[in-house]
C-alpha cells in the first residue's frame, strides 16, 4: 500500500505567509556555512544553523525578529485586502 500525500490547494492571489525570524537567519547564514563545510548536506547545514540560532542572545536575534514583524504586518494587511476583495 502506497501512501499519497495530499497537497493543499492554494487560492490564486492569496498572499504567502512571511518567513519566520529563524528562516530569515537561515537565509543569511546558509551560504557561509556551506562554503566553510562543503561536505555537509542541506539537513546538516540547517541543523548547524539551528544550533547557532539557539545560542544567540535575544539582542542578536532582534534584527531578524523585527524583519519578521514587519513582514507579518504587511502580510496581515495584504490578507485583509485579499479577503475583502473576494467576498
């Protein structure tokens, strides 16, 4: 018996959710970690970046958290517009 994953249908024109603070950090760090560790797989690189993230202080995380908050605010506004236009 083969299990088939069901894909969620995307509503055309609906805004995408913003990247979390951690994923924004991953975007910044991925290439640097990969250059320093070319033998690592994507999963290993992400795990390494996750360790780094957990060791960061709140002050070091703050720029990424602020970027997320700004993106979330824009997303919420766009989502509100989307739903008001689709009624």
